[in-house]
C-alpha cells in the first residue's frame, strides 16, 4: 500500500526566530541561496541589546561578507588592548595581524549594528515581522507549526524548518532541550554608556582585581569622550558572590584608580542595564528534526572573553549552508542537519571548550590568589616576548585560535616564566632571612587551611566543582585529540 503524505501549505521555507546578528545575518545568506525566509522578532528595530559592543576582526570580516562592511566606517576603531590588575597597568598590546583579518576591532553600539544587519536581511528579501513573539512550536513529519503573539493576537506560521536565533533566554532552545540553559554555564553582566571619559580612544581596557575575580570589567571607548563600561561575573562561583553587579560597577569606577583615571568627570548616559550570557555547554544539542539553534540561543559565547557576535555571525552563515544541503537532499531530519554541529565543533569547539574549562577552574574563588599569580606570569612573559604577547593578546581579541595555547612552545614559555616568577619570590624570601621564611611558610599554611576549612563547610559544592572540572577536562581532551587529528590530516594533504 502506498501512503501519500500531503504537503501542507508552507508560509515560508525557513522561519527564523530572533533578528539579532545571528538571525538577521542568516536571513541574508538564505535569501542569497534562494529560499523564502520569515524573520520575526519580539522587539521593534532599532532596538538596544545589552552588550560591550566590541566587534572583533572576525566579526568585521563577516559584516563585509554580508555587504555592509562599509556602513561602519565612522564607528570607533580599536587597535590595542590593555590589561590592568589592582589599579596597575600590566600590559598594552596592539592587535596582531592574523591571516586576512583586519588588525583592529570596532566598538559599534548594538542599536546601530543590529539595525543595519536587520535592514540588510529585509533588503535581501526576507519577510520581517517585528513585535512578534514566538510562544511555542510543534514539529510534524512535514513541517513546523509556530505559534506567535502579534498585537495580542495568536498567529500560526507554517515552515519547513525553524531556527532559534532568539538569544540567551531562547524559547526555541528551551523547548528543544526541555530545560533552561544551565546556570553553571551562565555569566551575568551589566553595562552603561558614559560621556566625558578620557584616555586613548583606540584602546580597549580590561580590568581585574583579586576581590572582583572571577569577574572582569571593561572600558570600551565608543568615541574620543564616550565609552561602554561594564562588569561581568560567572553566575555560579564558589563560594557564591555577594555583591550586586550594578553596585559593584559603581563602586569599581570610584575605587579602581586606573578605571577612575579615565572616568573622573564621567557622567552616565541612561541607566546601568543587566543581561545574562549563555556560554558554551557541550552537553547541549544544536539540532533536532526541523530545528536548529544559532548564536546565543545555541550557547555560542566564549566564556573567557564574553565574545559572541563573531560566533552569532559565523553560525548564521554555516547553518544556512547546512540547510541548503539538507533542502537539496529533501531531508531536514536531525541526521541531515548534524553537519552543522560537526562544523561548529571542528571550527570553534576546541576554543569554546578550553575557555569553559578555564572558567570552571577559576569559579573557585578560594583559589583567587593562585589565578591572579598565573595572570601575572602570563603578562610578565608577554611583556618581554613579542610572539607570546601576540598569541595571548590574539586569543583575548578572538582572532587567534586557542589551540595555540596548547602549543608546546607556549606552555614551555609559560612554565619557564612561572619558574622565574615563583623562583624570584622564593629567592627574595630566602634573602629576607628567617623572619620572612616563617611568613612564607605560614602564608602557604594559612592558604591551605582556608581551603580545607571551606571544603569541610561546603563538601557538596566542592564535589560539584571537582566533578564538573573532571567532565570539562575530559571533554577538552577529546576536542584536543580531534584537533590534533584534523591538523595532522590537513598537514598530509
Ligand atoms: C553585558 C554583555 C556584554 C557583551 N559584550 C560583548 C562584546 O563586547 N562583544 C561580543 O562579541 N559579544 C558580547 N556579548 C555577547 C553578545 O551580546 C551576544 O553574543 C550577541 O548578542 C548574540 O547575538 P544573537 O543574534 O545570537 O542574539 P541577540 O542579539 O540577543 O538577539 C536575539 C533576538 O531575539 C529576539 N527574541 C528573543 N526571544 C524571542 C521570541 N520568543 N520571539 C521572537 N523574538 C525573540 C530578541 O528581541 C533579540 O532581538 C556581550 C553580552 C552581554 C550580556
């Protein structure tokens, strides 16, 4: 017996939920490939998005590929970054020239960036519906039925496939995974715009203090006298952070001498706003039958530097190429779409997994003194070794793949520097005579006692920390092996 499955009437080939950088860029790529696209967003454009606004070299290249690179000529250009620890500048580093990427980034307020990509999608022929919020969707063998709220009315859109590009609180991802993005992979951040700022307009500043670690704060100039200033913090630290982030930002602007020197007469423009970052979590799927997740909805944020715009744009392009292949094969099932997952894992999986593992280490605030020493070690080496500095700076700027970090030369240099750093401290202690030997030993002892006291008080939290660390490290090992195999294979070709 032959069963005939009737095709529904499709409103669109592809329904993209969310018109931020991920969704709108995907709209452009899919239109170029000839598909009908409906792009819905809960907001009306231009709309703001809480962000640091730093658009790195990879993202700038993607904007060029969308045909809108020249629309950001007047945006503030950033050529270098500086790192400050406890009010002292540790290093200033120019962005390295890498492959065919620009050796600079730009600070582009999201109000402007997102609207320009949104207009590009509309010009490319995507049907755009603003103030339309996805409520729910159901996947059938032949189509997806999406239920949306528009002007207080419920509307249904029938599509061949649905794309979740609806950001870090994604409804599409929540339905696909059956749960919210786990808190242990979330960062909370706040930012505000200020006027009357001073200092170099072409430099992005990153600040750390032992007290605020594992958070960091930033000043990214949007022009000669204006800046985006914010602070981000891992959501689940151990022990939990006590400070409210908005209060923390206000406090840091006054108490951190290096930040204060750029903001002594600064005035806030509008209010401080908060937003979560859903960072990479390798246990979560990006694809299911007739469903894909891109950008923040897929957790494509680098946990170490908070960068997500480049991954939003890259994932929008890669997902559209996978859809093209799947449409040609008349198969939009999970297996057929999994090419997108493999591509993500190959291209950025290792970098995101490494950042996640580092964050898993540093979320233990009891070890802050150790992490701060490690930061100093890396910066000391970078101040005397240009190649090392370019790798470290390049990873922070998001232009250098993090697998450079596991390069034997980088590790050897870091260990050598650590030997010099700690050796010098040991030497100074020895030269200081028996009095300082005692303080050295008692400091180490106190530090050890502190940890074991905490372990006794919070055995559950410690077990969770070590368990998660173990999981992340074994996943990282898998990515490392894959990475080595693929670089050996590409070397053979
Ligand atoms: C404080 C902070 C600082 C950051 N700084 C940087 C930085 O300097 N550089 C960098 O590269 N990255 C930064 N990021 C990360 C960056 O903001 C994100 O990675 C980026 O916005 C991802 O783009 P997206 O298109 O995936 O999601 P979004 O830009 O969040 O877009 C999602 C869209 O979906 C819409 N939407 C949501 N739910 C629905 C629904 N149910 N129905 C319809 N539409 C819906 C929203 O209105 C929104 O327009 C920062 C993030 C934060 C929070």
